C-alpha cells in the first residue's frame, strides 16, 4: 500500500502535476491562474502500482544543458493552457524517449499557435509541397518534423527558449523571467558550439533554431544586439551554401522565412546585401512562385545599396564626382519607385478584391480611420511598400539638400510621380501606416502580425518626429501601438522604434 499524499490539490492531482502544497494556494495554480481548491482534510489509501513510474526527464546528454526535470515538469504544466493541449487528453508512454518527444511536440505546438494567424493556422502534421505566403511564418511548417529528430539537441533547446519566453509574457511577474533568460542563454551557448562545427548537412537545423532564438530575442527588453548576431549568422550560412540549395523543401521554406529579416536588417544598417544580386533574387524562386511579399522584397532589394551610396557622399564637401554620383543615385531611386508602382499595379490587376480599403467604423469608436486588408500577407506587403516609398522620398530629399545646386533629376522624379512635396506625400503615407496597425494588431494575428510591424513603425515614427508639432496625433497613435506591442510580449520594440532607429537622426534635419 502507498499513502495518498494529503498536500496535493485536486487540480494538480487530476493533471498529474507536482504540487508543492503551499498555502493558501499551491505554486502550480498560482502560476497558471487557476483557483486552487486546497487540500483534503483526511488521509486516503490507494492500491500501489506493480511497477514504479519512471520519472519524466530529458536524456542525460540534454538535461543539464537545458532545464532540470522539475523545471520542465513545471513548464509543461502551463502548455495545456497556452497551446490548447490538455495533458489529460494525451497518452503518455512511461519511457524517457516518449516523454521527451511529447514535450517537444507541446513546445512546438505552443510556438505555432502563438505565431500563426488564425486565417493561416494549419494542422502541424500537414506540410504542403508549396510554401504558404507568409512574411516570416513559412518556417513554422517545418518545425514539427524537424523537432522530432532525437539527435537535434539544438532544435530542442531553441524551441524551449522561445516557448519559455512566450509563457513568461503570459504569467505574472512573480513567475519571473529567470527561466526564459536561462533557457535562451543555454540555447545560445549550444548554438555557438554548433556554428563552430557546422557542416552543410546541418544548416536546416541551425536555421530553424536561429529563427526560434531571433523571435525569443525580441521578447526581451533592452538592446537587440543578439538579433543582429543571429541575422549575420544566417547570412553566412546562406552564402556558404549558395542559392541553389534553397529552391525546394525545408531549405526553401527556411530561406523565405529569413529573407525579410535579412532585408530589414540590411536597410536598417544601410549596408549592401548579397540578397540584392540577381542570383539570390531569381534562383531560390525558380521552382516555386514567390508570394506577393517575396516579390516585393525582390523589387526593394536595391534599397540597402542606395542608402549606402547616399551615406558615402552625404555630409562632405561636394565635388564634380559627387555630383555625377548623386545623379546616378537619384536615377536609381527613381527606378526603384517605378518598380514599386509596377508591383502594386500588377497585384491590383491580379487580385479579386481591393488590396486595402477603409473599414466601416459606425459601430466602433476610434481615434483614426482603420484600413483593412483581404489577408495578413497583403497587409504586410502594403504596409512595407508604404515604408519603402517613404524611405525613397526622404533619402532623395536628404541627398538633394546636400548638393550645392538644384539637381534636374530630383525635380524630374518628383514630377513623374506627381509629388508636390516630399513632406506632404510622406505625411499621407505615415497616416496610412498608422491606420493599418489595428488590422495587424488583432488578436487573430497572434504574434505574427505584431512582429511584422517593426520597419513600418520605425519609418512612421521617424516621419512623425519631423516638422515640429504637425504630427502630434500620429505620434500619440504610434506610442499607443508600441504600448500594445509590449503588452503582447514584444518588449524590445520601444528601443528599436524610439531609440535605435536608424532613420531618426538623418531625417530630423530635413
């Protein structure tokens, strides 16, 4: 006979969780927001099992590197709430390997349900041949299958870091972020070791793991140097393998998942990217047709080089050579604006509905009108094309203002695009970006919609801070949007938008 322990609440008993018996509420109920029913007043006895149940713990080669078995049991107890997989509906085989597999599945399911919008949610065991058109979500499709590899410790550690970060944002402060920080640092150390010995056959596991760490990074408050470190590591991996490797299968999905992050980083750093070459714009899409967002990125791939060229001649005494270079740059900006217009016209001609419209707000009060979209993919593409246009206009204005005399090509480009003034056109685009945030921040968009707003918000905030107090309404809207993003767990966004914004100090002098 074994004694049925008294200091276990009914919640923990029914779910087979470790209960610490604290009063007035146990820690498990406290951390998961359940009402603790307390503890029975009398002892009871139950028939002993013929064999003792094996403890649920990770394999010996992983347990000391990630989390202790007690911490993993505690973390798993929350997954049923966050990933909608109650543990009492899961058959747990009492073997070490099956328990490890179950925990991986739960963590992956949590990541999927936290990031993939409702409109694109798919069964985790269904992976279509053709990748879905997401800005950075296609990689999610490959995560379930890759995480089942028992030898892929880095996938387990990275998924644990991201899922723990997701759980931490939903728990009270008393749950602290110690576990999420420790899980992230553990996975980061394993990643460094993997990168030191990486071979071509392991690039897919590395890319999927780095994506998990990148998304976990933006959920920590403070500077985001770690995110740039991850993106630079991805760039080295992709370049080492060449564009042919990323035409099909898992590798293609991972490539189109990281491509937007690589492009955004190149624009923010104003540094030419290998993605601007024709090979990288064409070969990875030789088999599968690019999504609207991916085709837009191909059009905008010249932008980082343009910004780099502008920086090279701005802020110094102009020479005859600089005048010639400035004319060449302005022509490149004009070509890019034409490409963006052609992309939008093509999408509008092929679409069965408008690319965006103003939502009827008769039943909902709001400070500003709300722009609505046919889907998350088009919402991302349209907000990004507005941001790209603003960058082109402001940088063209900055270049022209640094020249000792008016440049004919500058005025020609403005006239061709029916732009009366850069400030007025940019102000209209700023308002449209602000009016689009309500769509992207819907609960149905999970973390995917909010996480994809970073570049449009950076550009919008940089415009809103120019020209005195003309954009006070938009500034107030942007600050509320950032507050909402922090509440959703994207704690690094205030620094990235308000402080470490590469457009701010350049545009505030225009």
